[in-house]
C-alpha cells in the first residue's frame, strides 16, 4: 500500500472513531426529559366497575 492510501485510511478511521465517541458521549451525558406519569396523573379518577 502506498503512503497516500495509508494516510487516507488512518484519517478516515480517525474521523469515524471521533464521531462515534462524540455521539456516544452525548448519549451517556444527556439529561432525561421529565415526562408526565400517566398513572400518577390519574390518581383522582374513580375506577370503573
């Protein structure tokens, strides 16, 4: 393999690994959204019989 091919391969793999690490970090550090709990919102509703 010639020098240009090795440089291209290493740069491409570095970019892909960089994007993967960045988005993996974002997924792990994102704050969860507060979603309403449908069960706790319906505590005052009478049960059907």
